């Protein structure tokens, strides 16, 4: 397929071009990273970088790279219910993540198109303190906005 139908459109506007989205990963909710990791390793994925723990988001995680898109396996920290709804409903892949030049500017643009903020911008351990934010699009898909690394 070619043309406008290939792009992410809301209100007739191409969000990929407006926001400068660069795909980063798919977020996978799990009760136990170790168990989930073994399944992905069996089909060719391996850990990318160090494991992380984020007390602000109340999760621990790792990134996996392999034959498909990069994955972020996430488990709740002890006592956390942040992933509970996804896990209880059997939803594994629950968000798509994209790097953007400016989280606040991207949020403004998405809000003007009917998106809702799920998590206000916060510093994220997984990204060396860069800001992230989660929004739900009018289509009910959740995306994570990640501030681009300007040191690279």
C-alpha cells in the first residue's frame, strides 16, 4: 500500500509527520520478566542493555532485541498495581512507544486531536532520566512518548 492510508491519521492530519515520531518499542506487561524472557529468547530475542527499576512508575523492566520490533518487558514492583489491569485481562502488548523531539509539544498536538493523557511527563529510569508520557489516542490505543536523546 502507498499513500495517505499508510500513515497514522487523526482528524485528517498525519501524526507521524507532525510529531516526527520515531518508533522505539512495544511495551509488554508480565507478572515475571524471567519467565516471559525465556519465551522470547526461544524465538531469537536477547536482552539489550541493563535491567532497570523505576520507583516513579512502579515497574521493573528490560529491553529485548531480536527478529521483530524491540520489546520492553515490564513487571510491577512489589505492591504495585500499575500493570494489574493489563495482566488480569491477559493483555500482553499494551503500548507502542515513539521518540519525539519534545514531549510537551507532542502532548499539546495530541490533546488538540482528542487524545487523553494517562501519565503526565515524568523522568524515566529506562531512558537515563529523559521524560516520557503516556497518552490514549481517540482510537483507544495507548502510546508512550519518549524524549529524544540529544547527546547522541
